[in-house]
């Protein structure tokens, strides 16, 4: 999977896993997110529920949100 452009994260571009898979493979997902810089979408009953992303991307998105409010 290609690296996600920090400026435009699209749900369709994310690696999707079920909540059960996320629970059973959390260490692998954490590695994918932190070291490969690939956010992961977690689904439950076929519905998107959460996204796991690395701290740098989270902080960048948070800064962008705060600056657009000002």
C-alpha cells in the first residue's frame, strides 16, 4: 500500500481491518502505523469506527485543524 499523503487522507485509501482482527493483531497494526506510516481503519459490523494513525500525523492534523479555526 502506498504511503498516505498527510494533506489528503481518504478513507478509501486506508487499510481496513475488522475490530476482531485489530484486537488479535494489534502489535502488527501498531508496527504498520508507526514504522510504515500507514494509517489503519477499524470496522465493526461493516461500519467504519476508528482510525489508528502515527503520532506525527495526528499532531500535524491537529495543528491544521486549530489553525483553520483561527
